């Protein structure tokens, strides 16, 4: 089977939710940026895989083509919670891997609303939020963090340090929503949303889109695009295996561990080989869990990782140098491809001030509740 | 129209309110593997057994697994409240409000024993004016 390469990839600057004219215009903008990055035209694309969550029934991929070129190619629209963009990318990867196409386009795009996600109710009777506990996302991920605290004594301060780090990283990323330093006291004293997550420990609702052009080895050579190409070494997914508490407590850990195991096996590498990671820090409490889930450290060592700066730029394995979902922003359907953009940019040596030196292998991770985990391992191609 | 004497309705279908008896929680237990679920279902997603469910009365005793204190919620929802995940003795895990303890992380002990108690659903009524009975967790008296 052919190796699959990313030959073009880009993202829009993430902006305040509600600042976009339409989802199709935003998706089209990212698609054109990725095509320009590859030096290719829409007419050369053999299929489009489009990820979008909030308008999942709205044929967003076709509407993107209606903005930039209705060439008649097959379009697959994908929705998979916060793994939506990564799933669209993976569908394109799989089609090339299977030998069906040689070059395809993947787009992830989201126009977000404001305010709390989750816990909106539904069903008959009376509203359950605040009566049967909380189904809001900040609380759900607070509880996931408290499980780590229960096992290993992780503190509010350690969770808060994740936000300090990611906000610091984003000061070097002009495409992030925010470029502001947030010292520890500022994070810990921000409005408490759901203990232990303060407002600065919750990801930002933004509008954004990201896109990638994927191609086969044959096409890569034919087009002469090898110089900046990034090889997809692994594309792995998992759904949530049965867990005794999963009716009331989504288990982001088991699902991530399962996908990570598959990804490392497929790539034929180990966590020690990974030079940078973009992982799903939808809340500060979530990031620490994934250091362990992705094998970046042993179980129980995540607190140490954040305390010692091993996961900061300049550390052993920098995590979320883009600013992460906490500071770059989290447009749900775009996030999975935006992560891939960030890692590719480092592997190409084009990340400017936030460049991870000599990066050869990078990992991206997203997890959507419900649950869907998608992990990609990317490698500098030359 | 609301009827003053009408019996309160259960907030979820796995809360049972027998005539003349105390409310209780009812789980569904897989006859093959023993996995416990909340609410009606046919098959077991742990072992894949079909039509294997049997109703089982859940314990009113449990221990606090984890919690979060919610300070920001939707309009009209009174804050703060403690969202708690509780493991019941004999199987079953439930999420609900933890009451009878200060909403202060230093006052809430992970693993502490709690009782499931049944009370009016914070005065919430549906469009027809029906009252509801809900379950809550409270620290067990020592």
C-alpha cells in the first residue's frame, strides 16, 4: 500500500465566535489556503472529505465546492463530535491508502455559538441540569480531572499550570485566538466555572477552519511535491470500550489509550520518538490525563510533567505549542485538522518563534465525547 | 390542569415510586455478565448478550467517586451546586447533586460514604404543573 503524504495544509486565524459570514465561506477560505500551500487547483482534487458538527445535515462540503469550484467530485460529509476534523482527514487518508484516489482534499470547519456546551437538556419532564448534577462540559471534564486527583493527588495548581503554559505558547502563534500571557495567579483567580476549572482553564469558542491536501506516493513524485511533504505514519481511531461508570462519566482515558496503542503499532515507533504533541486540551483538567494516556510519561507522572516544564516549548516533549484549544481556540469540526496543520508546520521547520527544533515525529490527538478518539502520527518526509 | 393531590412524578424512568412505599432506584442487570445499567434496555453492551436484562433494585448506599462544584450554569439554574458521581454498593454508578455539605472543595472528601435520598425536584414543575420527585446524595451520618 502507498504511503500517504500531506502536501498542502493551512488554517484560518481563529476568531471570536459569531464573526463569520457563513460556514461555507469559512471552509472555502481554508480549502483555498491549503490548495495554495500545495500549489494545486481544486480541479486536481479527486474527492472532498468535509468535517462539520453543528450543520451536520447541511451538506457543508458541497457548499464549500459551490464557493470554490463545482467539479463534480464525490463529497463525504463527516460529523464525529470533537474528532470530526480528524475523522474527515482520516477518511481521505484511507481512500488513498486503499488506492481509490491519488489526491484528495480534507476540510474541517465550524461556526460556533457562545456560552456553555453540554447539559442543554432534551427529553421530556423538567430540566435536569443542576438537579441531577451537571452535564455541562466544564463540569464533566472537571470530574475527569478529579478522578486523576483521586488516584494521584493532582492539585488545582497543577491543572492551572496547563493554562499558563498553553496561553504562553499562543503568544508566539499569530493564528491563535489569544496572544496573552496568563500568570498562575490570574488563571487560579479567574471566575470559577466548575471546580477545578476556572474560566481561563476552559477552551475558547471560536470560528475557524483548517484544510489539508493528501496524496499518494506516486502522485507526490509526479507533482514533485516531496520537499515540504509530511508522511502520515499512522492514522488510528477508537470508540469507547465498555466501562462501569461510562453511563454517567465519559471515559476519555480508555478510548485514548486504545487509539494510541493502535497508532504506535501502525507507525512502528514509541512515545520516546515523538518530538511534539498537539492533544485535546478542551479543559485544563483534560490535558494532564492525556500525557499518561498517550504514553508520554508513566501513570501518575503527569503532575511532574507540568511542574518541571517537560511539556513546555524547550522541554523534552512540548505539548500544544500552538496554544492548544485553551488559547488557540476550539472550533469543534476544525480542531482535528488544525492540530495536523500545527504539527506539519513544525516538521517543515516553518513554525517561527514557537518552532520545536529538529522535529521529526509529531502526534495529534482529539477526542469527542460519545466517544471518538483519533490519533495521527506524522513524520518529516525528507 | 394541575391537580393538587396528584402524586409527584419520577424525574427519571429508573426512579420508581410505588403506591404507599418509599421511592427507590431500579437498575437493569445483565444475566450473563452482571453489568448494571440505569434505565430500560434490551441488550448488554459489555458482553453483547441479547435480551439479557433483569430489573434489580439498587442500593441507597454508596461512596463519592468524584465531584465538581458548578458555579456557572444555564440561566435560571441556581448556583453553586455539587455535581457528584457516586458508586452504589452492589453495583451501579449514578450522577446527581450532592447536598447537605458546603460547596467547598476542602469540605468534600473523595470516597466518603453517602446515602441516596429522595426529595422534591427543587420545586421544578413541567408545563402541566406536575411536581417531580428526584434523588440526591447526602453525606452519611456518622
